[in-house]
C-alpha cells in the first residue's frame, strides 16, 4: 500500500493542473468551503490549513480575506514548496508535519482542510477533530472540504462510477484517471453522517454538511462562544 505523503510529494509539480479535471465540482466545492467561514460574525484574522498541499484552499481563503494570516500544515515538503510560490510573501507560514502530530499553536479563527483528512485512519480523524476544536477560538469554525464515502458499498461504488464519467467529461485523460486511482488506494474515507457525529463528539456545535456532490462534501462545525 503506497504511503499517502510520498505519493502526493511525487505529484507536487502537476497536482494543480489536474484538480479541475479530477474535481469536476471544483468551483462550488472550494467556494462553499470559503463561504462557510463567514457564516457567523467575527474576525477572520488567523486561519489554519490542514493538509494544505499546494495551497489551493489557502489561496481561496486569501481571495476572500486578504488580510488573514494563514498557517499551512502538510507532510510533504514538496507540496508546501508549491504553496509558497503561489501565495503572497508575508501572509503565510508553512509547517512540514503529519496531521497526527501536534498542531501549531492557536487560537485560530478558522481551521480549514481540503481533500486531506480522509488519508487518516478513523481513530486519527477523531483525534484530529478534537485537537482542532482545542485550537479554535470561541466561535471559531472548522471547515472540512472532504472526500467521503457512501453510507453503503453500493452507493460508494456508484459515486466512483459517476465520478469517472464526470472526470472524462471535464477532460481527464485515461492516464490521469489511472494515476488518481493509485493515489486513492491511500484513502480511508468515512461517510458524512459518521463524520458529523465525530465533530459533535469533539465539542463542535451546529455541525452540518453544506455541500455534497458524489464523494465530495463540505462539512463544518463551530466551537461554542
């Protein structure tokens, strides 16, 4: 079984170019995640990006909140190299670390993640959710734009089939889909309802799925004021 960090490090150079072809709902998926950050009043001055990769989510956050300070965490230094090239100097800090390790010091107004946490085993996901809660300021939000599975095997298989068709329509090549399938061998996806329960168990309030298309979902919860 390939290790997720090494797999993604080896694809750092072409990762961005494939995103729109392999995430056919890209604009709504990332756009919804950023919109959820601002659903409640309060400052968005400091944001933690978990599994930040090449900085796609951080760039979307900065487009909405240009004065925000972002702290990007990823296990692949090669991905963070790409993020530093994309993002404005002075607006971000990058940290090479596994998501199972201690998080950078808070408090954060928001924590975000895009297509990263599903690589963790389920107990590690739950532990991360609890640590994110602790890192948020009162009223802070955790937004996870995630790759989820279906509530049963038939739905999970159907998501995969329909995803392949959507990717081909978006222009993905046979080779890109094959490479994506290899990377997906590292996935440890959980369904939406289970993850909402985990967010609540971590202490989050008003936990909800704000977007879902096949196996792409935007989940969020808030720390109490």
